[in-house]
């Protein structure tokens, strides 16, 4: 089965999280620490492997000091 639009959306959000983290010069460990989550979980989110919760995305946004809406562009 091919990728559906929901899977593609999850991958896009994850890619946006990664791009913002990298643009701020932060490691996964630094962001995960600040967001109070395992860095492996952040990696799965960035790779679009998991459909994470809004709460987790809000924690990541806070750690990156960005607006959560920026993940959805």
C-alpha cells in the first residue's frame, strides 16, 4: 500500500520540526531534554514514524521557542 495523505502530513510535520531544530543549531538531545521526552522519540517524530500528540508538539515548540503552528506549514 502506498503512502496516504495522513502519513504524508505526519512526515511533513516531522520534517518541519527537524528543520527548525537544525536552524537553531540544537541537537536532538538538547531539544528532547528541554521538552522532557526521550531523544529517540523526538527522532521518530522528526522522521514521521509516529503520529505524535499535540501536547508533545507543544512541548517541542516551547523547547524550540517557536509557535506550534510553524510545524504545520
